[in-house]
C-alpha cells in the first residue's frame, strides 16, 4: 500500500473475513483464476490476492465477521489518520477499533459511518 495508486486513490485495500482460511483461499484461487500467497501478521495468517501495485486485498480469519459484516474496505487518509478519526467523531460516526499498527503495512482505525457502514481508515504513517 505504498505506491502511486495507493497515494492517489481512496480505496486502497480490502479484507474478506473467512472462517476456514485454506478452504477460502482455494475457492478464490479457482473462481478468480489467480495466485495467492500466504503471509503472517500479529493477528495470524492471511492470504493476499494477486495484485499489481499497492491496491489489493486479502482473506483474514474472522469467523464472527464472515457472512454477517462482510468485507472491510480500507480508505486512504495517508498522513492524517489522527485528524480523520477526530472528524469521524465530530461528524457522528463511531470508532470501532482505535488507530493501531498493522505492521509494515502502516496503521488503521475501523469506524462506522453515520449510516452504520464499517470501513477502515488507512495511513502509511501514524501522523
């Protein structure tokens, strides 16, 4: 999430919550006819969809979100994540998960907008 596309586009990433990681990866490989690679984070293993540049997505193990809350779209607020979170609160949104590191991929906060939509705000830095 650190190339030209990510800096100049609003939607920069997505997480698809799954119950069974290997089964889900096999499903998406077959349906999309793509390669995926497995990675590890502090939250556990995940599979990244084959993609060019910085805009892409992954499968993450989150049984409680799978089917009920659906995919999580990451919106670009690069260099202003703290201000963006303040704006969420000021304009009637809700902070679901406060700003936290997502390792080498930067920082995110998960919010609900005024209509109840769950989205992540993403920044490469904690600024």
